[in-house]
């Protein structure tokens, strides 16, 4: 079985620190020493552990999060989703109208963290602390048309949640997750007018096939979002699609690949998704010597 999580294996709060590079740990403890934590404070770390939920608040934007019907997308949203997964907790993502409200929620403890493009002075004036959502990799965000000023904001520096988040963000820069997400949401690749078409397509078609994507992804330990993205890239999620070379179906399988994957009817969406998931898992196994997230790129090229 193969995990395509770009952040590697999912870690609990207690084991996250042990997985970080020594340099990151040294820096994090230098700036946010554990021994300075005041036991009398209400720690967001404890809130997350006790509720098994990470509550994040942000203002809707192309960089942070954008909503289409019931679905959330965006560089900031996916980074937060991966962080919540690394903590083995659920993500509760809230959207507010402005940065001031987002900061107020953190100040009042209504959210564990805010993702915001608010100025450093406005953050400091509220007694909050922040760090770059890209661990300072602003060039990567800029070249992908994203706002380089995106920050993660917390109530206090000496909270273990702040420290794990700081480590996660810099680890994401180091292992390529930040670059992968920024490239995926590259605003320079897709013309602005095309985004509305993509969002309209996803809103109309994802609900129809979501259960099949989730079921097949779970069987092969894949991210169902990635599996759905492959389906959209291949056929725009249209099960009746046929190419001039004879590949067909929602996941656009060749006749020989379909047979090898146990698919008897390529036009059946559920069968096609199952076959596509099995085939992508097979492609991942061809590159076992390549670490994630790069293994995904090789497998995606091989899928085509």
C-alpha cells in the first residue's frame, strides 16, 4: 500500500517533534522555549487535543481559501488540512469577511489559528504572534501568483501548538509540500476566466462521484482529492469521454489497462474510478525509491 500524503506519514502531536530536523527543533526551542510555558494559561494545544479539532479562520481569497458550494480549496486551506492531518485531528475551517475579524477570533480563543495577510503591525498591536506560511519562501509564492504575505497567526508564542505549527511549516518547505501546493494553485497557469469554469465543473460533478473516489482512494491509501483531480484532468469528470486513440471513461483507461485492472466496463464511473485508483497505485509502486512528494509527480506522468 502507498500513502501519497505529501507530508509523509501522519504523525501524532507527541511524535511530530521527533520527526523534525535537528536544526528546526533547535531554532523552534530557541525562539519558543518549552520551559517558558505558563501552566496557568489556556493553551490552544490543549484545546485542540481535548476537542480533537483544529479550528482555523481565514478571509476568502485566491491564495488562502476559496469556496464553491460546499467545497473549500486553496493553497492556505490545503496547507492547514495537511497540518491537521499531521496532528491526527479534524479540521474545522471558518471563513470570515476581513482580517480584523480573523485576528479577533484568535485573540478571543474562537479559533486556534488564523491565516491572514494582515500587516505585522496590526498583528502585534493585538498582542498576537505570527510567522510566514511559507517559512519565508516568498519567491515560490510570488512566482505562482500567490500572495507572499500570507501568515499563520497564534494567540501566544509559548504554546506547543504554535511550536508544532512553526516546525510543520518549515518542514513543508523542506520536503517540497509548500512548492507542490503553490504549483497546484498557480494563478499564472490558469487564466482568471478559466477558474470559474473549473469551479463550476467541480461543483456540478464532484458530488456525483465523491463516494466512489473516497471508497477507491481508501482502498489504496490515496488522497481522494488527488484521485478526483486526475479524473478531472483526464475527462473533466465525464464518464462518456472517448479519445481519438481509444481510451475512454472517467479515468480514461486504455482497453488493455482496463482489463489488467479488472474493469469490465470502462464507461461505468465506479469501475473506471476503481481501475484508475488501482493503476495509479501501481504507478506509485514503480517509483518506491523516490520519496514523496516527488513520487507523486513521477506517478502522475506515468499515468498518462
